[in-house]
């Protein structure tokens, strides 16, 4: 019987395929269209532009649009490489794209595969992109990134074990399972070493606020001069997700370092209620950016011989708050800005260094108890020195 190949295969093997880095995602600076995707000849990719406008209407932030845009750029580069139009893409192209991200990966000599989190995020974004065009009638009639068939039918959570956490019942077919990662915090000794090497009062104030408020790096940089209330111990940040202003409690040490920074920079920093709180140290002074703080922290890490990150300071603050028995976990959730309490619960997981310390102490105690059991104990009424002479264990 004659066999027929129903699946169009790529012209070359997936692991040897090279996807040219053509096209680009551009920040326009226009609030109406903050980001645009351009093809290899510089023309806007209209389907992506309309999708971005849908995201903007739904209240998504510019950072979200940029994140989605990078996933879409990767997908369009793949389609351009295999000469398939975006609205002609099928499940076969989607499958091979996911395989390519897994086995071929990023360009370079070592060809590192994309991380599981990146592949999972990409699948979700592309499924949402095609779902939007399917609903508007501007794309293919079938989503190239389908839902998992085993989870597509029946009632959601119909056979859920109440002793286990809920899982996403509408997961994509090509979405990899993302392992649960334990947030990395900075051990106390390492943090003290880093803090001692910070070169200025501004940097000490920044790190002290990061590790006491749990604010994200970009959120702390959003504080204005009228957003500081030392009397109440609060600072006001703009939340990354929804853009709302939220007061966060901070340590008294952080306000001390902040005041020292303000005293030494009051002649250079422009004053004003709506002016930024954080400025560069070099002249001419400019509002401090995330990349400048990131580079500062990298330099300090290099001097200390550590690998901590700015985001690890947020994890450190979260762990310190979660470990306080007098602080309810719901309070920690509020301070961190988590939408779900389950996100905050991950900070109840023991840290590796704490587990190692406690287990080593356990082994030492077991050794001490074993040595105590091996040593003979005289029965009541016998003098230990007499037994030592009898059994030859007395000191000469």
C-alpha cells in the first residue's frame, strides 16, 4: 500500500536550522503605540500592531507589551526563515517552532536552548495572539497553538484531589511544564559583606529600602520626593502590574541612609514634590534608571566575590517577613503586591542554606548522642574512680 506523508517537513533538520535575526521590536515613545514590530525590510507587522492595541485596551502595561513583542518577534523570524505566512501557519509549524526552541535554541557557538520558562511564556503569548485574530476573523480558522486535548473536555477540576494544589486546566498542548523554582535570597553574611562595600549613602539607602520593603527594582525608582514619609515609616511606590500607588513600610535604617544622601546631594538634586527621589551621582545629574542601579550592584558584587542580584533583595525581604511568626502571611502578600496568596506561600519553603545548617547540626547532635551512649555509666552506688581502677580506664 502506498504511504502518503501528510505533514510538510522542514527543508533542514531542526537542530541545524539557523533563524536569521531579521526584523526588530522598536520602542516608539508614542503612548498610543508604545511598541511596534517591523519586518526585515522595515515595514510594520500589522497583525502584531492590532494585537498590541488590544493589549493596551485591556490595561496591559508597556513592559508586558515589550515582553509579548519579543516572543512574537521570535515566532515571526521562524516563519520568515521557513517562508510561511503568519495566517497560513498550522499546528505543524507551531510544533516545529517549539521543537526548535528546545533543541536549537539561541544563536551562538554553544547554541544554548531556551529556558523552560521562556518556552512556556512564548507558547502562551502565541496562543493568545492567534486566539485574538481567530475571534476577530483576521487569522486562521484554527489556532496553531491548541490546548492540551487531555484537558480540553469535561468539567475543570472534576477529579481534583483536595489535598493537592490546583493546576491550570487549560494548558497549551506545546507548553512545557515549568518546574517550581525556590526564590534565591541573599544570606545574612553575604548581604553584610555587600552592604559594607557600597560606595555611597545613596546606594546604601537604595539597598536598605530594597531589603526592607520588598519592592521591585523599578518600583523603588518610581518614588517621588513627596512619596517619602519618615514620620510614619512609609514610602509610596508605583506598582509594576496595575500602576497604582501603594505605601510600603520600610526600616528606620533605610530612612537614616536616605537622609544622609539627601543632605550631601541637596545642592545638586532639583527640588520638587513630583521630582524623582533618586538621581545619578555624576554631573550633570539625571534621574536614576534601573540599568544604572543594576550596574552599580554588579560592581559591588564583583568586589565582594558574590553573585547576588537586585531581585534577590526582594526575595530576601520576603523570606525575612515570612519567617516572622508575628507577621501574618496575608500582610506579606499585601506588601509584596501578590495577586494570589499561593504566590506568597513559596517563601514558606526552607532556604537551602538554612536546611544545610540545621541538618549539619542534626548530624553533630547524633554523633554526640552516640558517643554518650558508648561511654559506660556506673550503676548507682559505685564510685566512678573505683571502676576506673578495676577496668584500667583511670587516669595515671
